C-alpha cells in the first residue's frame, strides 16, 4: 500500500492564469490524523492561492509547534517556510516581514501555540500591525500530547475522558479586535464555501489579518460533549452573512437583497461583498462587532464570518518606513553612504 | 402509386413487414412481421394497420409511466445491483464473456499463472487463443486510456497466463460416468459449439460435435494464419474440451437438419459465416483462376492445399481478413503486395494493431481506392486491375463516398477478395419451423439464443453475422444455459443471476490488501520476431509475447478497477478529507439536483455520460456525496484518509453465471 498521492490529476482540471492547476499548489501528503480539520484548512489555502493566481515562490509559510504547525508542510510545496520554536512564530514573522516586503506571509498556528505559550507574541504582532495572514487552527485541545484542554476550550466542554474543564476560554478573535487587528474573521474548517472567500480576502488585505478557524480534532475533541466537534459547530454555527471575494476587475455577480449588501474594497482593488443577515451588525465598526459577538455568545451561538475589517490602517512597515527593497537585494552603494556623507555628518556634530 | 414494399414473399410465404422505429427497438423488438398466407394487398394493409395501431398505443403507454428525466432529483445509488460496480470495471463490463480482468492481472503479478489461466478459462474458454487474436473490446474501454495515454495490454497479459501456466489438466472438470440421458448435437466445431460443449459436458450431457472439415476449430483454424495463432495452441485448447468427453465427428457435413433435430434432444448451430463475398465486376466472369475469395484461400493455406502465389498480389478490403491475406501472401513468396480499401484509412474496419503489423511488414495500404474492373490479356490471363479514386463527402449530414473521376491501374498476378462474409444455410430445410428474417438470417432470440424452433439454438457468427471469437464464446455460454433449461423443463427466461462478492480489503491500520501504487510507466509493446525470420516461414509466430519481467511491469499498470470505493452514509461526518486527498477530484459533497445539474456542479464537471455517478443518501448537512466514477484511479486514499470508515475499499468479484457455476452452487446449497 502506498500513501503517495498519485501524480495524475483529472485531465479536465481547471487551470488558473498562470497555467497551474490546484494540484500544483499542494504539498506533501498529510501525516495528521485522517479527518483532521487542519487538512481541510490546508485544502482551502491551496484553493485560495490557486484562485488568486499566486506564485508559490512569493509566499513564506511560518509556524511554531503543534499539529497546526505541521500543516504548512502539506500545502504550497514550493514556497519558503520557517518552522520556529513553540509560540515564537509571530517574532519570526515580524522580522521576515521587515526584511522582505515582497513576500506574502502566512502564519499557521494553533490554540496552544497562540493562546498559551505564544500569547505574548501573538498580542504584539497585532499591536505592531505586521502585514500577514495569521491562521489559528483552533480545536480546543492539545492533540499532539493526547488531548489535554487548551486555553480556547469552552468552560462547558468536557474532554474525551469525561473530565470537566475548570477555566474560561480565551477568545482570540475578540481579543484581536480589541488590540486593533484590521481583519478579523472566524470560520469553520467544515464550511469551505465560507472559508475560502475569507482566506482570499485576508490574503489581499494589507495589515494583520486573523483567521480564527474552528478545526475539529477528530481524535480527541470530536465527541458528544465537545463544543468544537463537527456536529456541535454545524448545529450552533451562525454566520454574520455571506462573504464573496470579488477579484480585481470583476463585477459582483451574485444578486443580494436590497439594503443587506455591504461592499468593502481591499488594498489591491479587489472587493469583498458581504450579505448581512442582521442589520445591527457592521464589520467596519469594532464596537458594534464586539457587542454582536457577545450577544450571540450568550445565545449559545458560534458567530462566524467576517467580524471586523479596517482597510485604512498603517501596517508595521509603513510605520517604520522600511525600505521597499528586500534587504537581501540591497547593494553596498545603497547600504553604505560613503566617506563624503560621513564627513558631512561628522562636521555637523562638531 | 400504391406502396407495396411491405408485402413480400419469402420461403414461399407472403409476409407483411412492420419495422419498429429505432428508438423503440429495445422494447418492442426489431420487426413485427406477420404472415397473411396470400398475396392480397388489401388484407395486408389492414393487418399492417392493426399492428401499427397497437404498437402506437404501446408507445404512449410507456411514455405515460416514464417521468421526464429532467425534473427528477437524483436518487441514492443502489450498489446492491450487481451491475453497478460491474460497470465500474470497464474492461470486464466491455468483455462479452465478462472475464474478471483485474483479478487475473493481479494473479499474474503474483506469478500465479495457472490460477490466472483457469480464471480466464472459466469465462472465456480459450485464453491461449484469445490472448493472441482476441478483438479486445476490453482495451478501448480500459480506464487507463482516460487517465493516462494508453490502455493496459490486457490481451497480451492473457497470453502470459497461457505461456507460463503449469499443467492445468487436473483442474479441468470431466464428464461424469453416469450421463443425464440428454443428447445434444453441436454443428460446427468452432468456438461457439466448443463453449456449449464445455458448459454442458460436466453436467452429464452427451455432446456430439459435427465438423465438415478434417480438423476442429472452425474459423479459428481456417481463417487465422498460423503466424498469428500457432496450431499447437489451437489444438491444446480445443482438445482440452473434446477430452472432457465430447464426441467429435470430423468430415461430417450435415446435409439436412431435420434428421438431426429428430435424433437429438437439442441442437446447437455454430456454423459461422462461412461464405466470402464475391466482387462481380467487369472481367470477373472471364476467369477465376487468379481471383480468390480471401477466407477460402486462407482455409486452403491452413490445410496446406495452397503453397504459393504470384509475385504481384492485390488484396481488396480493409478488414482483419484483408490484413491476414496480404501478410500470408508475403510469406508464400509474393514480393509486391498491396491492399486497397474503398474508405479513408481512418475508417478501416481492421483492428488498429493488425493494421500496424501489416504496415510494419512493408505492405502499402491504398485508401479511397475502389475496384472497377479486372484486366485480362488476350489469352485470358489476369494482368491487373483498374481502380477509381474516391473521396468522402458529406451530404444531408451523412458521410458518403464519391468518385473523384481519377482512375488508376495496378498490375498484378493474383487478386484476393476480402470484402466481407455472409451466412449460408443451404442445408437447413425451409419448412421445419426455423424462420429466417432479413438478409436470410435466422430469427434468434437475443437473450436465449433460441431460434423459432424450440429445440434449435444458434450462436457465434451464424446467429447474427460475423463478429469475433469472444462473442461466439459469450453466445455459447448463453446457449448452454438455454439448452440446460430446455432439457430440464425450466423456462428459458429463468436464467442464473451473476455471482458477486464484495469484500473489504482493510487488513489493519494503514494496511490494505492490494497494491494501490499507480504506475506511471508507458504501455509496453510486445516483442516481435525479426522480420527476416518471420517473413520466411508461414508458421513462425510474429509476436513473441511478454517475458515474466515485462509481464510484471505491464501488470502494474492495471488500476485495480475492481477495488470499489464503497460509501456508508451514516458514518460520514463530512470532514472533507476524502475530497482533499482524491488525486483526480472524483469526490464531491453537493446539494441534490437533477442529474444534469449535479454533473455540472461537481469540482470537475462530470461530462462523460457513459460513466455513472455514485450518489449517497441525504447526509447530516442535507448534502449528498457524489462521486464521478469516470476518473477514479482506485488508489484507495479516500478510505485511507477517512476517519470514520465511511469509505471502505471492497473488492468486487463479479462472475457471470454459466451452467457450471449454477449447478455447482446448487450442489453446495444441497
């Protein structure tokens, strides 16, 4: 028995503007448990990159430690990658981001990596507005160490062995809105129709984009008393509306009910079209968004979709006025101003 | 003018002809003629009107009950229907004898050649013969032709089972000592009759085979040259059946059928299509010395009556017989052999590989060349033929051949005519209850092979005209079932169901009992004897067959289409793992709709309408799992990556029932 995915693809498989098929964006075959939500997210990332005609060599995948952090091996085989120390992915991303503004940064992390050991790092990456897509593949459990509770596990959610959870969860999405993240969405690995436009929007967004994706752990947290199981999320999922990603130069083709549609322009000229289900909700108003999330939480719902967006904020590199040229490409004559300038500086000090 | 065409006389009887529209023929048959007994046009008209009216009312009845397909949502696929998974195994489904191809290819890979041979023998009876000269309907059907470039060399692998098997005699069932008292006459010792004998002998039937020639084998012996099919292979597989206990009467031409019918409990006619078509052109009547009917000429070579031919030979015709004729002529000393075909090259009837081999031997094929006249000198000796060049034109949406006006003359010493074969039953009396229909062909039931005389069955080429060996075998199996039913007083419609067995291949975690690696090797071509050697001797076999190493490599190309992906609705948690892992994007979770729309909304639209969609019941989210069977490479990764075992890989062993399997089963139950 071979576990290699055969190289054959469907002869009629669609190609994108680069002449590539979806299969060209794949990575190694996953070694995660069969049915892991993380694999669905990898597939959604593959689909998004395919649809956005992204060239793999212009992407850097960064991760820490955990099941989620293994995932970058399973997509975009030809991209750059850095697998860092536990919880330290945001620092590496920050550095890389300043060193080369040309790449797109995909940080892949989990609830353990971001809400526990790396919480301090997570917070500061948002505070500094690092231009990246930050995926939290959130399953509420430490799958790699046999299913202990993680910091995002809901209070009422027991573990696989029936033990109670004693502590309240951290909600990374509301935290990110409060800290000033400029693109915050929550989604579910099992709802690809919702997830893919959100990932595409995040990839085209300039600034820190957080995707808190509930991703069931089939081995340790997919039981009846779990609040992060496939069944629970399907029963309690409430979307803020339907999000469509509209690429640059294309018109919105879906028709919406009058008054319910919101159009949000992204940095590169592409658009997100949002059909809201509730008039009280506005993703461009952080206060309203937070209230709405809390309301739904009280109702026992898991609110998903694009929760908050601000496309006007400055990112880290703009704030620091970092050079547009990647550091690796800066030549000696640019980096060293020469003795004449040095003399001028010295004289100005005397 | 009065239309009298539907009133006609045949065999001294007046008939009224009523043809059924093409679209309705599956349901109502081809032709609903009735006899009026006399040549009365008025009566004929009223009979005809009556038939037409009753037929029309049947049309509307059936239409009423069939809802329009475009408004009906898809239903859950019934995988309990043995034909569903059978159809997924493209090669087995395409084979008239439904040989389990993937299974014997796996056995070859395991070097179990004897087992592989017996598996073939059970369904197609002549693995050694068919492994060389089968028409191979399986190969164009092979899934690999869709997922990769070329199909698996199924036929060549079949030959491997013959070439490398051990002694199989101990596995061959014998006729029991105590017979069941029924005597069956089989007329013609070709593949159809031999198959019937093989199926009936172990049940205790006494089978007598009548053959007009002095050797058994029928057209397999007389019309296939020995450089393609050596005589020892033929003898071995024919006598394997005769030795089971059949009585073979050689040199026994049946001149009258009636006495045979009276003498036996049942009669099977497998006399082939033995009459080669003649070409009645200008000059044909002058002399026939150097103009030969292809199949008769091949027969004369097979029986060594003909040992040479002129230097320059023209072969007329584009079928397999033409290919055999020109290659035989080359081996009998001709130096300049040409084949002329009336149609364009691309529409030649001969099998692709036979055309290839012909051309490899340096024989030119002149297409769009239609014969016009035989040319003779003053002494009445043939010296050439006149042809006219043709072109294909399209008129009224149909392709038609039209003369370009250009004429060419080709010199020759001999002409071989290979323009088709016909059935001929001069020995069947006209008034014994065997009805003949259009083209003087017997009226034979498509399912039971029974003629209009209940005791008489037809099969092979004699039933519906020239086909090929594998069809004759298939007819033989069906006729044997019918004869067995007939002699046991069971309704002929009561036929044994196919035997299927669907077994999970899971052996443990990450452990499946088959090799799922998809080989990327190109199709391996079979080694040939050097031309300098093979052209010298008529009996030197051209194809050498695969050796064990090549056979293994070719066997690895098989995609194991019998390893079925089986989906259990209740277990699915819709995690999409199967969707993501499927290399060919077969698996989808979509909302139900009418078939056309479902096909359209899959990740890769399912445009190959010949291939089924596997549709689950309603899942928790209301969606359905829809798998397009078209491009599945049976890698099993969907089952491997399924967390709940909703997908399983099950081996589907499908076997058509023969009389033999039926009786063995009955015995087991008892």
